[in-house]
C-alpha cells in the first residue's frame, strides 16, 4: 500500500486514540510490529491558537516514523492553517478525523458530524489539501446512522479529490462502539474507489486481520485491540506470514514491558498524571494471570511509579516461586 512515498505491504496501523496514542504508547506498539502510527487527534481550532497541551500531542521522534498527525474540525480556514502547522511539526502525512462519534465533537459538526453534511465534508478535505504538500488521508465511519450510510459516496468523493488513503471504521456514528462492525462494506467500498482502503473496527485477533485483508483491505487499523494487547501487531504479522498463532507473551516478559511502559508514561506526563493515566493499561498486562484480583486492587491504589514497580516485581517472584 502506498501513501505518498510510504510504501508498505499490508500495513498494520495503530489507530489515533485520545489519551492513548501518546509517544510512550506509540513507541511500544512500533516496537511490537505496528507499521504506521497516528497521534492523538488534534483540534484544528486549538492548534492555530498554539495551545500548549494540544501542540504537545504533535511531538514526534525519528524512531516512530512513518507517523501521521491527525487533525479535526469543520472550519475550512482553520483546517487549512492547521494542516500547514502539522506539516511544520514533521508529520509524514496528515490524517483528517471525520469519524469521532463522541457527542461534544460530532454534535457540533466535527468528526463524524461531517457525515451529515457531505458538502462541508468535501470543503474540509479541500482546505487541508490546500494547506499542505504532504499526503492527506481520511478516517471516517459508514454514516451517521443505519438509515444514512453514505460511505460509498464519501469514497468516490475522496478519490476525486486525490486523498491518499481512506480508513473506515465499519460502524455508524450512532453505534459508537456498540454492536458489531459490519465488514461487509469493505468489498463494496473497494468496488467504487481505487484509493488504498484501511479497515478498522473489531480487529482483535490474527484471524480477524486475515479476514479483513481477504475482503479487500490494503491495510488495517487497530485501536481498542491494541489497548487490550499492545503486541497484537507482532502476532498478526506472524500469522499472515506463516499461518501460525504465536503463544501469549510469557509473564516475566509481559511485566518487564509493563514496567518500562509505566516509567515512560510517568516521564512523559509527570509522575502523578502518568500513573493515573496508566491505569487503563493494567488490563492488557494482567490478562489471564491467575490470582490477580488483589494485585489489581493494590495497583489501582498506588500513585508512585516505583511503588508500583516494587509491587509488580513482588507478585512476579511469588508466581515464579
């Protein structure tokens, strides 16, 4: 699959997720086989106002390339200027978020809200293309609801505009993350558009990935599946190459990765904020571990990195003994 000068066979992409895909998590997923990375989404309006907590989201390192900065908004002038700022920040390409279903975003016409106004959708994409010389990609959903699925019209429109790739989360905005992603739309999208198609939604296992590629996807994007299992990319790639399912990561290796990730998170966000934001990641590292309830409770109570490390190492010694 080619996006500008980026050419990767069947790339596995880490989805842009707010408060998740920060530099420590992107580095972890890259190390574990993710081919393309995306930043947390960045508000175009906040970006042009140079708000520090927003511009921080665009901090990139050479080791994570190729990486996209994802921007969102519905005001043409702001999105054009935001695209130029994202290019200056060093993105390899720019992704437009036209799929966020959260009420405070979609309800004001941003994100998936653009699916209710395809003229506005087109104008936003045109403005971003005007603001940058980098490749531009789009991430969206099937439609606003089941009665207004417009993804085929969107795919045709984006091809005519010269967009570099289209990522489709195979749910509607109204669904959010409920129900099941409808992958039956993937081959239909490929029938009406020649631009690279990246499938997204409910890709949780190597077999899921193989199915989506067989349905016509050029690449895959994984979001919640990566939160639950950051090494999913490595497992999918091995399955695609060999047909074999890798065994789960050994407990010691998993805990070592957890500790390294925790420390990186604390360094990036600051001690207390880093520890609190890391709590959502425990489920991945502790999944399937026996006698875990008491450990999980104690980890949720601790607010100092090294105390957490001591507790994890103590538990590991007890398990190995």
